[in-house]
């Protein structure tokens, strides 16, 4: 890897000074040696320290590349505010008008009454909390003695793909509108 490519990789706009500092700490844990990190200087000066430290050491270069890729991958997985491509919000009034809503009403409204987990947002969309409520209800009913309740739990879990919905909405606040795949509940 050329020095210019190494510099460009570390200069990526998605990498903040905090990210580079964390990478430096991880390198120290891995090699018991790391580039010098100076607080309060421009990002470019710390990047120059990475270049000097890794110069001529293929294991260090590979270590930096690995840490940078790991950091960028983690940043790409962070939850996004607002709509995400391929998803939509579902209005509460539309959701409760679905014929299947009567079968899942208990699951949607399941929760601790002291917490007042509302299944809808202030602006009228199905909330992330509704998905959490359904997941908690399905988990609770899955260990029921009743075969009917266990099969209902399994059916809701499978038909609504609750695990996938939870993953899609991971990191979003409970009172935010829930993200649903566009083709779901069409």
C-alpha cells in the first residue's frame, strides 16, 4: 500500500478524531505499541503519526487497515434517523383497521402499565414500542401450557417477522415511528 493510499484511508471523512483515537487504543492493545496520539492537534498530524508508526511494518499496516475497516463497518450499521430506503412508516389508524389486528391486539398493547408503553407515536404512526410489545408478548406466550397460545405466539412471530423488525429498528427510541419493509402490510 502506498503512503498516499494509507493517508487517504485514514483521512476518510467518515472517520472522526475520536474514531482514530479509538483505533490507536485498539492498536496498542493488539501490538503493545501504537502511534503517538496527541490531543488538541489537527487530524492530519495524528494521521502523520500513524504513517510514521506503520512505515515498513506490514503487520502494523494490516492492523490499521483491519481497525479502519471494522470502524467503518460499525458506523455503517448505526441506526438512522428518519425513513430508510426500502422501508416505510405505517399509520396507526391504518394498522388498527387491518382485519388481522384483532388477532394481535393483545400483543401490540402488551407491556408494563407503569411504563405506559404506547404502541403509537404522537404523530400517529406505529411506534418501535409496539414491536417490542409484540416481541415480549410472543416470548411470554411461547412458554405457555396452552397449545393454542404457543401456536398463536409462533404464528405472530413468523408472520410478522418480529426478529427482523426488531433488528431493523435496533437503536431507535421506543417512541419513534417503527420502520417496516415496504412490501409488509401492503
